[in-house]
C-alpha cells in the first residue's frame, strides 16, 4: 500500500510539474498582455485564447489520456466553432474536464471564458491572466458587477469575439448538506425541487442571455448535465490530486464520468426576464430527471 502511494505521488508530480510550469509561463505572458489589450483588444483576445488552449489541452490530456478518464458524452451534436452561452450543474473540480471535453471536440477550447470571483483580480499572475483573457470577474452582487459585465459583453457583442461563456448556474458546488437547504428554500418560496441539483440562480443567466442574444454569431445555449459515480456512490468524483496523479481512473479505480448536452437556439428562448427565469427552472427540473435516470442506470450495472 505504502509503495503504491509513493508511486502515485511521484507519478502525479511528474505529470503536473511540467504543466504547472507552463501555467506560470502562460500567466506571465497573459499579465504582460494586459496593458496591451487596451490598445489591441482583438489581437490580445486571439493571442490569449491560443496561450490558454495549450495549457488547458495539456491538463485535459493528463486526465483523458494519461489517467484514463473515460467520459461518456451524450445529447445534441455541437457545431464546430459555434459561440454559445454554456450553463452546467456544479459537482466537483472534475466538472472542468467534462466541459472541456465538449469544448475540445467543438474546436472551442481556447475560447472558453469562465465566470470568476472578483477577488482573483488581486492574485498576481493567475488573476491578471484571467483578467487579460477577458473573463468576467464578478462579486455576485449584480449591481456592482454591471460595469464588469458590460466590458465582457462588449467584447462579444461589439467585437464579435467567438466565445463559450460558461457559468455554473447553482453558483456553488452540490453537496448533500446544501441540497437540504435548497429543499427548505424551495418549499418556503413555493418552487419545485430539482433532483440531485441546487435550485439555480436566475439573475446572472437572464442578464447574460438578454445581452448576448444581440450578437449575431451567438447562436445557442448549451445546457450541460454532469454526473459521476464511484463505488456505487452517485455524484462522487475524484479529488483534484487524484484526477492528476492516479492512472486508470475509469478502470481499476472505478470512476464513472458522464456529460450530456442540450443545444437550444437563443431564438427559441422566451423574450422577457420572467420567462427566461422560468425556462431555467424548467431546465433544472428536466436535468434532475436525467440525473435520476443515470443514477438508476449505474445502480443496475
Ligand atoms: C453512455 O450514456 C448513455 C446515456 O445514459 C447510455 O445509454 C450508454 O450506455 C452509456 N455508454 C457507456 C459506454 O457507458
Ligand atoms: C466501496 O464501498 C464499500 C462499502 O460501502 C467499502 O467497504 C469500500 O471500502 C469502498 N471502496 C472504496 C475504494 O472506496
């Protein structure tokens, strides 16, 4: 057991250190580009997308190729190079691999932009890199975030940047404890309770759709549903370190990974804010049913 642990640790370090060094280099480059973006925004957007692609593709390879994470992908076909608003449930760090798996296959990996916490802006290199890439850095207080969102939306709407703008609509990771809170909240507020999910935050989604639907190249919402199983525990995913250091994740280690995607054209979405909020709620109920079916399927196997 001890020997196996030491082996796994060494294996993890060998895989991660070169990648982490490139991450530092990438953040140095991106930080240097930050002032440049003021003068040449389009050029910096493309350059930062390329730099990010190399790093993200690398960590995706560690997960899928070296560590044998087999991701079952189901649902709608995603057109190559299409810009979209991406929403997903949030279970674990591993979610990034599930979303990136779809982005790689659609040729949009370098174009992924994630909602990030505003505090990161004060983290040297990493935070500046995120900032230079044009990721929205938000405090989740929507009035305060308005200028920041205008900045990000302008890149997409005015400059027509190809983008996957990704957010976790539940704002936080799913845990059984938080699920109890969500159930209580739904009962109090007379809302339906989605299975295996927290009730979604609608404000950010509504704001994003209402702004980005003005961009001609922004065609669709991709609704991703992520599921895991380990040792017959549903929604149990590997830790960050396990995902990077352990081989044979889907084989001997017994992890199961699934991501389902629905592609919904923006034109088909309701026009008004209340309609959009309701639409998101309905999606969440259907995602819950999908997750329940997946749980049963895995429980039988
Ligand atoms: C992938 O998921 C689908 C839908 O849940 C299921 O029907 C199929 O058997 C799965 N494939 C594998 C290889 O697990
Ligand atoms: C799997 O679950 C069983 C029973 O719940 C437990 O005894 C065992 O230690 C678990 N194995 C792993 C690898 O977590």
